[in-house]
């Protein structure tokens, strides 16, 4: 049975879908990503903005008392990225990390 390390390099849904194991792994990962309260709030914020800087997103999450440390943010954002719910990009001008909602992440619009 494959484990997490077998799928680390996958970047698209198509890659996961090539095998039954990959498809099952992605489905489980995706459900855990979108059903977690912290990750849902992150998705809600990113979805409203479409694109948001790391610093602005962390500030909003602290302000709303969704997270209380940066480790929690990093863990949950990595999870959302792995589940293909957000894209992480770097602004070439200022080096700021930005987050953008993906089509998969837009499921948040239906999970109220």
C-alpha cells in the first residue's frame, strides 16, 4: 500500500488520478483539507480575496483568533497546498509569498 511519500511530488489532480491508490489518497487528503475549521477559514479568506499576501493572511487569522502561532499557519497552509486548494507563489518584485485560490479550493463557496 502506498504512503504519503509516494505522492509528495504530485502537483496535479491528473497525477493522482493515474492510479486507484493515488486517487484514493487525494480524495482522503482533500476531504481532510476542506473539513478542518482552520483550513476552512483560510479558504474563506483566500477565496474572498482571490490572491492574498502571507503577511496579510496571517494578520487576519491572528485578528480573528483562528490561529495563535505561525507553526499552526504553516502546517495548515502546507496541507491546503498539498490538497491543491491553494497555489503558493512568490512576488518577484518584493519577494512576498502570496496565496491564490484554486478551482478545487472554491468548494468553500458551497460549504457554509
